């Protein structure tokens, strides 16, 4: 089973920044849409950002203007830049990959075939 590997999480003060990375060892996901989800304690997993194979990006409203998703095809990597972090951003962040190309269901976790184990992001006030 192909797994994605996240890294870059940590503890940061409110207003700080982090860069999350998602590697896909052993498989190329060039034609897949790549996304980030997060799950805070006691809450359901929620969509954060996606980047389509053609480069279009979509974001959760509460992170627009603060988070940026990007991908490096040559390195088979996807990144999530988290800026102006808030305590409400505290969660485990997961990267995911999907064969889907629709722009209407990228927020649905059940549309994704591949997931990582998650990386913890903690924002202190």
C-alpha cells in the first residue's frame, strides 16, 4: 500500500509560520490532485487545500490568504505553507492524493485513495 509521508509539523506561537511537506516515495502522482486535510481534537476531519494536476488551487475559507499549497513535480512533493497561524489551526494535518479530476468533490475525504499518517501542528496563544 502506497503511503504518503508528511513532515514539518511542530509547535509555533500564534502569528508564526510553518511549512508542511508531503512526499510520495515509490510512486508518481503527477496526474493526481493533491490535498491537505486536518483534524483537531474532538472534531471531524476537514478539507484545508487542494492543488489540481493543472495547478488550480482551492482553499478552506478560513485559511484563504494565510495558507498556500504548491507542488514540485520534479521532486514529487507537495507543500503547505502556513502563515499567520492561529490557535484554531491546531490539528493533525494529513496529505492525500486522488485520481479524481472533479472540482466539485475535492473537499470529500472519501474521494482520496492515498493518505499519510499525519503531522501535528500546535499553535500556542
